[in-house]
């Protein structure tokens, strides 16, 4: 692989843009302004103003041809606010000290570098020793000896360099290294301490290797290597160059080359070698040609645009995307047991920046085997959940694992639920159910039972929203995916404070402990609160009541009370179940069925009924007025005609 250009804009983008903004800071008298002036004018200034205006370097000064703007900063205390503002807008920071003033070097570690951390300035730092021509040569110390302790303490330091503006020694190099640190940063790619490629870099390069391995034989042939070279650097490799590349790898790493070509191990070794030799631009060019940004994630222009949807619409995977995922599941189910074991799942996501399901809300959301494996239903359920909650991230991860079609073909926006209500049928394949209820009602037990977790006698309060997701078999043989989202009792008011909070809810379930009267009373209060919110904001949702803990004796008036409330509000009678006994009374199928028919099971509050009755009266009155007006108009026409004939 030959090196190449391939610049990028600052701040983590992946293509050309506004250029690089370098802010120069340091103690007074360390040579900041002289350094900037000399870099731009290629001559040492006789009289230097206290503070230079923003200085633009010629675009052709460096190979990347990216505009560089240098910002001089004041050192006085009264200008500390302006300094902080400039540092926060920097793409890179040049910190100066004077080679003839050791105290200014000490100030880097006692003030300047800690100040950058305090301001949360997370950009590359270039430390520059100015006035090299004035350094005391009686006690010479190498730059490495001087800077090594500081660099150990402050890993954000990218490069250290000494220069002399007066004698014009290494002045252009200062800003070349600063620009390079922005366009081709070391930190995302390489662990300096361990001297290895960072995991995210390895995963991205592995994906690129697989994309270029057209015949899927685990090695890049000479032809595939040449295609890769042309794609990334717009120039072919000569046969002798390919031989040379493979020889370098084979000498250092015999397993890096086999009889079919360059292996993944060899491909990764080459990039580590480029980085060790300071040729970061080679690896960055490769990454950017394949759509990666400075965070080593696919850049926005390789993903679908922001999704425009009404609050009561949702996003689902298309049939094409689901078929792709079925194929991927079979490909990585190495032993063919119908389950992806943790190691197989890790291998599947080894070309993504990280496994997307290692953290909440996905980590514990799907049904798993005793050894932590995922069935095909569990695997597809996780994808359905991620697509519902974060569709762009879902598509991004599809691309990481090999989805080759247009990213926009992977997802579809569902019909609005208000239209589903008019048509009395939902066309969705994924439904989200909000699970409400007081503490100790059995909400978490219901969610756990849905994904096959054993019942636990130990009560644990749920403080945050959590999700479970699974496939539900329907009586007609079809399958729907159901997402259960538990809403902790303490979070209900916060949820309902937002106007569209129920728009994402296809159906609401209210769980109460059928053996405790206070649990029932609180559940009815929650039902009225949710129903009232839906009526007031035009986002009514079907509701079901679940009478949990059916294995215990009910409170004395449980049947009468629950029957009265369900009849008064116009919804189904409570569904009894016992998670302890494993008796679920087809509750999940009934939840899906209610969600499929969004015009049914919608509770009406007394206020809602009164409002509806009032609207009917108003409409009836308007109709009467309209009839009267029409009749009066007709009479006037009749009278006019009669007068005319007379």
C-alpha cells in the first residue's frame, strides 16, 4: 500500500470543510506572536504587536491543502475570558514555552495543561519550545528528556518540537504538526503506551478488509490489493510493489501472508507499521475512503438523512433488511444449533465500533439461553427494538455487519396511528406497550416472564425505564414483535408532562396486585391520568388491565370493583395471571391483538364523556342553525320570485 493525501475537515468530519483552527497560547514573552508572524511571512518581525489578528496560512503551504487559521491569544489575567473562548473553539492548541526561561516550561504542567482540562478542551496539543537560539548550551538536555515526564502525565500532547523564529528553524513544522494532528490524529488509531492499534481501529480495518476480499477466501489477492490501492489512492500498484509489500509483511509476520495473498493479520500489521513510522495519513486516507470520520464511525453522509415522521408514526425494518439479518444469523451460527452464543455474537459485531447491545436498554432486553445465547427470534427482536428506539443507529450497525443495499432501503416509516384507527386495523409488525402500575404490582415480573426469565421472590424496585422484547405467535400463524416498556410509578408524571408522550405507545397495560386493594386504587388513578392525557392531546391509546398475582387471594371487593371500572371506562375486564405459577392467560397475544385494533379498548373518563356530549350538542345546534339559515334563504328566494311575478 502506498501512502496518500486525503485531508479532512476539523472536528471529526470526514471530508473537506472549513479548515483547521489552531490556537496558540502560553506565558507572556514566550514568543507566540513572533512564531505566528514568521510562519506566515517567512521573515522575523522587527516590531511585534502585542496581539496579532487571526492569521491565514497559504493553502499550498502543506500537502493536504487545507486552510489553516492561526489565532494569537493574550496572556494577561484581564483577558482570561477571551482566552477561554478561543481555546474552546480550537481544533488544535499550540502551547509555547521559552527555551531560555525554564519557569515557562514548568508552567505548562502547573497551569496551562491543567487549564485545558478544566475548560474541557479535548483537542490535540502541540508543545513548542520557542527561542531555541537563546537556549543555554552549558547544560544541554534533549527534548525527549525535557518532555517525557510531562507527556506521561498529559496524554493529550500529540507532539513536542523546538524552534527559533529569529533564525527560522523549524517554524513551518510547528503548524504542519498541528494541522496533521487534526487531520490525521494518532489517538483514535493507536495506543502509544501499548504500541498497538486501538480496538475500534482494528474493527474498522477488519470491515474494510472483508469488503475488499471479493472472493471471501480470507486473503487479499494481488488483484484485490490493486483494486484497494486504486480506490484509496487513485493509483495502481506495480507488480514489483505488491511483491515488496508482501515481503515486508512476511519477514516480520509469517502468518501475514499465505498462498492466496495478504491475510487480515498482515493487513492490520501494515497499518500498525505505517502509524509507527508516522505515516498516519495513509491509514486515515483508507478509513475516510470507506466513510469513517475521526471517531472511526461511519460519517453522516453514509447514513440515511434524519427521519421525518409524525409523533404517532414508528420505524421498522423492511423485509429486505430482515431477510439479510436471517442470512447473517445463519452465517455466524457456526455450529448450526439455532443459537448465537456470546462468542458468535461478538464475532458478528467485530466489524462494528462496538457491540451495540452491550449496554441498556438492549443488554437484558431479549430472551436468552442459559448460556447467554440468542435464538433467531431473540436476535431479530433486538434489531426491532433498536430500530424502534434509534433507527439511524440500527441502519449504521446493519452497514457495519455487511448490509450492502441502499441504507434507506433497510427501514420504513409506518402509517400514522390516527389513520390506523380510522381504518380499524394497524399494519405494523412491531408494537410498543407501555406498562404502568404502582410499586410491587408485578410489572417487572411481567417483563421478565415475557422473555422467559424465572420468577424471583426477591423484590427489586425499578428506578429507570427498562425494556423487554420478543416475538409473539398469532392465532393466524403470523408473528408480531412486542416491546414492553416498564414505566416506574415515580416517572409517570414526568412522562405525562410532555404533550406527545403517548404518541410512541401502541397500547398501555395497567398492572395491579389483585390481592391488595391499595394497589388496585392506585392503578385506577394511573389509568385515569393516562386516559385523560390521551383525550386532552388527541393521542388516545388502547388500554388493558392486568390482575397480577392471581395465585393469591383477591381483596374482598376486587371482582366488583374491577368489573365496575372496566365497564364505566368501556374497556375489557382485567386479565388475571400468575407469573409465579407461569399462568399468563395468553396475555401477550391479547396485548398484540388490542394493539392491532387501535379503535377498540380505548378508555373514556367522565371528563372525556362530558366533552364528547358537549361537542355533540354544539354540533347538533350548529346543524339546526344551518338548517334554519338555509330555510330562511329559500323563503327569501321564494318571496322575491313571488314579488317579481306580481
